[in-house]
């Protein structure tokens, strides 16, 4: 388990506190629809941090070709129909370029700046010159409007219990997932980013915002910055 990360509940827990069984139960929501509307039909997608395939499977059903990457073997065992690769995101080097690189699940808010920089460099090095990177970022209220909870139509409750500062602009976030038959918790480190800080982080990796795809700014389509050397 990484320092500052923890998970409880039935089944395997990954190094960042994610419970495999929990993520196999969570609903996917509107994410695949947002992605489908933002990229060409049939695009080759590199999905970074795919987990159990919660978004992988709907994207495959929509006709996309997906290469799914995760560091957890237990997560990847749940993925069906996609090419799977076990790796950290920041350590990935496939020597390939994709039409779309997907960095969802608020991973861009990694507490460790070096990890975030590595993730975005991976995005930049794997996207085609005419491709795009889709990033899911936190809403402005994500760390301030706590505690809060929502009841999912699937019959479970998600609670953001706390987001406590632990220094250097990082918060320790504690989340609970309550199902009728089981409860899971996850504690993780997250670094809030203003829009300006987010765009600066992209620029440092050689990316730039093409458009914000949602009104709340949580989904972003980024492209290689002007002047990037074409892939060999």
C-alpha cells in the first residue's frame, strides 16, 4: 500500500486503496457517452488506469478498439475483450501512438507532483499527432463541499466523508461506499488544481486544451501542443 493510501472491505485492495470487488459493482454513468461524442468513430483508445473495465467494456460495445492499462493484476483479470497491459501509468512506454489517450478517474490530481507529471508525459508520448487526450478532472467544489453523499440508482450510497489538508497543497480524502450487503472505504491523496494550474500542467507535458467538454469543466479534450515534433 502506498503511503497515504488505504482501503477496507471485502476482497483484494490495490496499492492505491481501490477495492476490486467494489469497482466491479460501481455504475459507469455518462462517461462513455462523453467520450464517444468527443472522438472519431472506431478510434484506437489507450485507457490509462482502466481498473476492472468499467469504462472499457462500454467503449468496446461502441466499436472502439481499447488497450487497457492498470498496475493491478486483480483489476485486469476482470477486463474482457480488450488488450490488457499491467503497468503503472507513469512507467508505461509502449512505443506506439493512439488516436485517443484516456486519463479518467481524476488521476490527474495525484498528490505526488512527479507522478502527475509522469502520467501526463505518458499521455503526450502515446497520442498521435492528430489525436487527442481526454482528461477527467475534479469539479471546483470537490474538496470544499464535504461531507456530502449521493444515492446511486443502483442502490448504493457514496459518501465523501472528509478532505483534510496534509501539507504542500494536498488533501487526504476519505470515501465510503455502502451497499446493502457490504461496505468499502478508500483513503487517498489528491491535489486540487485550479483551471490555470491544470492547463500549466498540461503545457509542461507538451499538451494544450482544445476544449472543455462539459459545463462544469470536469472533462477536457487536450491535443499535442503546436510545434511538437511529428512521430517517426
